[in-house]
């Protein structure tokens, strides 16, 4: 064998064992208006941008005194563990795994906390 062939084989063998790490799914917190768009399909509308968080329910200091109004929307998944009808049309803080997607990103819920018993008007 020629030396260049051995170098090529060595280079290829070292690259073959490497695998790409899977994309990290981020845990986030978003605040917005909880809407049931169709039966058992829940969406957070007028939502804030997602911010990194923990999966736990928010602490008292994480709950905004004045409900913020954003322009985002997120489809909520993993909802069967939560009593979302009790929070329908409320401003809530949702925590969960953020899944960026088109046309609408999703949040796989880990907690829901009411901020206000009503939703603020949409921004103009």
C-alpha cells in the first residue's frame, strides 16, 4: 500500500465514528392567553417570546404583576395532564419544552399557572 492510501483510510475511519449530537430541546417559559381553538386543541395567543427556564411551576417572583401582551402564538402539546378548561381565556404562564416549527412552534407543557382570570386585548 502506498502512504497516501494509508493516510486517506486513517482520515476516513476517524470521521466515520463521529456522530452529530442531537439538537438540544430548550425548556422555556411563555406568557399569553390560553385559547381552545378546536375541542382539545390548545393555543397560547398574544404570547411573549420564549425565555429559558426550568420545567418547574413558576415561583411567585416569576409571575408578572401586570400580564404582558406579546405577538407570538404557540400550539400546546402534552395537555392531557393539565386541567386546561379551568384556565380557558385566562392569561397564563406556560412552561415546557420548546419545539421550533413552521407555521407554529409548539410547547410540550410541564406546568401552567394563571396570571390573570382574563386576557388582555391584543396589541395593535
